[in-house]
């Protein structure tokens, strides 16, 4: 068996490792923008090609004749690589361009949920004309100055700006909204939600939806959840596949929203979504709201989820393609995981450590290391890039055990690097539990 893996980052390393564990013993044909050293050790062939260079990707695919392709990153999915590979006769685990709008267009998703009566969105409105007065009025009167501005195309994770965090005034928000309209033709203005965020990813084939363990990400650069947002400094998942701050009804509602959304996409687009549907949710005072959808694995979320997958990932991929996805095909170990990202010291502000050596300790069976933005010299030395270098994952019978494993390994990494030592700790998790309890208690107290 051959599998074409179009990927990048530590997420791609985790996907490759999970495919390689299959009983099918597949040859992995990797297409990656850099020579990821983790993927290189697993792949039968590795091509250093930009995943957005579709002509080159298709040429490689036609030569390799894989049984199927798996596309990891958002940009090639959003731009329609799945359509092109399918047209070339290569079954693909990733939604086609029309369906990938669930990630690539925030406006499409909000309007679809509204049209289908799926009540999980904040207050929102779409604007496609540069009318400052209308924008100002909506933000001040409808949203009372608490707002989010969303660029309506993929923008490398940098298209969302929030009042009080990135935007200091309503005037700044209006200016950014006008900039979005000028660049991509449309902007989404939403109510700013208060609560605790989490991720629920699902394997999807049309209306067949099988959920993965819930995960919580930490976007802020520095300990204590301060500093600029990043691609994700780390994540954790719990033994029961829920999270300590969630009620059972919260998780069930998130699962229901993913199922309703998969059905809505089939009805709207006329063909099934095949791949990973990643819901970014927030638990608020009166339930669950959807922040956004992604059409692929998250990074770091994949680093927590995939080590726990005890069933055959290749079988799951083939079932998504064939429309035969079932619950009994998917099983996860009941373990906790904590992922802490090793990054250059200056990340995410600068790239002063790029090219410097980084050394990782031996990794025991109850842990994983997944390489991201690192390269390997001819002598086998690992060198830092400018972004997140590697995710170190601890696995245990409790969150405390998993956190201890991850922390100890991170402390042994040498080089000009840093990581957030607070991720997965009892203190931080307790803060999330308290925040949501207080929020929900206040919503029930008399006026």
C-alpha cells in the first residue's frame, strides 16, 4: 500500500507516525515544504515541495500511484487540492473546495448554520460594502462595543482580531473591518464571547461522524496566558475524553453541533465532507457556542489525539473515503495527554535563534516528540527554524502523570529554546473550572 501525505509541521509528523503504525504497513510518500526530520525517518520517499504547488503535487501523485492521499494543512485544502487529486483518480482524505469553505470562509459558515437553524453562533453580521457608519452603528448598538472582526478568507491564522486584545477602540475595529473588505470583499463582525474554549475534532464521511477526545489549546505565548497569540503553545486531553471544566451536556452539545453541521454541508454542497471536521467551541454562561470550524487536524490537537488512537488509522481513512465510517472502527486509549511546544526563545516575536542547534532527550514509551520547524544538517544535527520547533507529549493515567512526563522531558531539551511550563498543571486547569463555574453561577443569580 502507498499513501501520499501532503503535509507540514509537527501535525504532519504525528499523522505520518500514526499511518505507519497500521497493519497495512504502508509506504508513505511525503510532500512537505521542508525536510521534516521526523517524517523523513518514516517515509519511503520524501519530496521537498510547497503543498500549494499543485502541479508538482499532482505530478508526484501520478508517478507514485498511491491508494489514497491525505492532505494535512489548511491552505491546500481551502484552495481545492482535494478536487484536483480526485479528478486525477486519487481518492483523498480532505474535503473538496466547496466543502472546505467551512474553514476558508467565516461568513459561509455563519450563514449556513443560520440557514439550517443550528443555534450555536454568537450575534453576527456580514458586511461587504465599505460603509464606516453602518459598521460603527452595529458594533456600538448591537454588540455594545464587545466585538470580534473576522477576515473572510484564510489568512494564516492571523485574520481574527478581538476588541480589548488586538483592537483598542471601536474606531480601530472599523478601520480593520474596512481593510478586510478592501482585501477579500467581505468581513464578519461578531459578538465577543466570554467563557472557556475547547476543541472537538471528528472523523467525518457525509453524515457519518465519529468523535475524538476533546482537547484544550493554549494560544498565548507566555505563562499565565499573557502575550501575543501563537499557533498554539500546548494542549491537554483527559482520561475520560472530556475536559475537567465541561459538564456531560456541554460535550454532548458540541458533538451534536458537529453532526448537524456535517449534515448541513452535505445538503448545501451536494456532496459529502470527507476528512477531519475540527470544531473550535467555547463554553459560555448558558451553553456552548461555535467559535469557528477548521477542515483538518489542529496543531497541537493532533499531537494529543493521534498517540491515543488504538485502532487502525489507515482503515479509518479508507472508511471515510468509501462512506463506511462507523463508531466501531475508532477507539482511543483512556489516557491523559499533555503537549508542551518547544520554541525558539524569541518566538513569536523574532527569529534570532534560527539555525541554532537544539538537542532532544531520549523519548520513553509514555511520551512522544513530534518535529515541527526544525531541519537536520548533513551531520544529523537538529537546527531551529523561526517557529515552533517540536511538540513534546506526555501520556499518563492522569493529567498529573502526563504533565509530569512532558515537563521533565522539556526541561532536558538543550539549546536557545523555551516552553510554557504551566500547560496541563493542576493550577491552570483549576482556573478554567473556576472561571466557568463563576460565569454560570452569575447567569443564574437574581438581577
